[in-house]
């Protein structure tokens, strides 16, 4: 079975459905949702993502994708509004069969992306999920020199996965870092 999971509406939703030809359709929405005439022609379930926390929204979307993957191929089509960027991230994380977006009502297939993080950087992020730490504390917990800690922390900061405290003493994981670890 082929399932399309999407937050698209109207003509873009119709075009994405025509492109992917799904047997199942799951429409995700956040907040108030107003159906259009085209929405009523497409059969499928609707799921409201009812949380203000982006990490909770990601986890809910991941559950939905994983549940659909049990039944076959999953395709994701996302729009820019509301939960679209999180849906795109979840689709890449779960390596779905295809990811699409809509540009001027034209459906465009996007290449998958991979977030490549070294084992050492993953260890640092796992450490920072537990608590905020100084570079020296991170080095002791991960088992690397202070110079290497700074090198890896700077790379993680550049990716937006880790941030430095205002006092510049401790480091913490960002919401993006938490999502990457999900």
C-alpha cells in the first residue's frame, strides 16, 4: 500500500495526490483547519497536531510515519506553513520513499538530505541532553581533549545543534539538536 502524508491543501494537495497515486491519504494540520472543495474529493484521514512544542510535534509526526510504513511505501508532501518544515524533517529522518513540495501549484520531488554527525559529536550531544556542561566536563565525559571538545562544539554550534550559555561557560543542546537526536 502506498500512503501519502501531507499538510498541503487545495490544488497542491490534489496535484500531489495525482503525482504519487496513493491508496491511503493522511492529512496533517495544526490549529484551525478549513476544508476546501478539493479536499472533499480526496479520501483519507485527518490528524490534528495539537501541541505548541515543536519536539512533541516531531515525535507525533514520526509516530504517524512509522505507523504508515508498516503498511507499505510512504510519501510525504509538505507546504511551508504551520507544520510543513517539521514534516519535511521527519520525512528525511525516517527515509520515506519520496518527499515532495509545492511550488506555484506545481509538485516538485526533493532529494533526501542526511545530517552527518560524527560519533564523537553524537556523544557530545547525548551528554548535553542530560544537562548543560562546561567544555572541561564534556571532555571528561566523552573522553577527548579540551582542544577536540572545542573543535566539535564549534561545529555543532555552526549547525545550530548546540549553543553557548550567555555567561560563555556552559554549553547546552538546542531544540534543533533535540530534534536531530529523536
